[in-house]
């Protein structure tokens, strides 16, 4: 877990602001600074998103991630973003083969 605050609502909803006793947006920025390989979000539009957390998330997604998958979830969609330096292998595709490192390679 990237945070002790395992319930996403604690960090993402303004109605939960102050419930943890921390600056929730700062915690989101800390998590994002660790560059998780994948981020899963929702397309759900709410008036109660924590503005600071949402701002940090949107900035990070725009600069360092790309959308690789969406799926329907009730009335909205879940969206999966992959960090730009990670390879995406679509279902049914095979990963490109890479040479097996040897001691002579120094790896």
C-alpha cells in the first residue's frame, strides 16, 4: 500500500477533509511523487472531489501517464493509466522478447 489511508474516499472527497488529521492533498502528492506504475481512476463527476487532490492527480496524469484501458462501472467508467516509461501489452499480444542477461553482459 502506498499510504496508510487505504480507503480512497479519505483522500479524494472534500466531505472527508480533516477526517484523517492530515493534509489529504499533500498525501496524494506524496503518493504520486513515488511514481506508481499504474493509476486507476473513475470518470465519475462529483461536486465533492477534494480540489487539491484532484488537481494533483490531473497534473500528474497529463504529464507522466497515458490511458490504456477503460471499462464500464455502473453509470461511469473506470480508467487505467500507465506510466509513460512502462510498456503496455494489450490483451492477446505477446511481450517483445529480450535477450537473457548473462554474466558477460555485466548484468
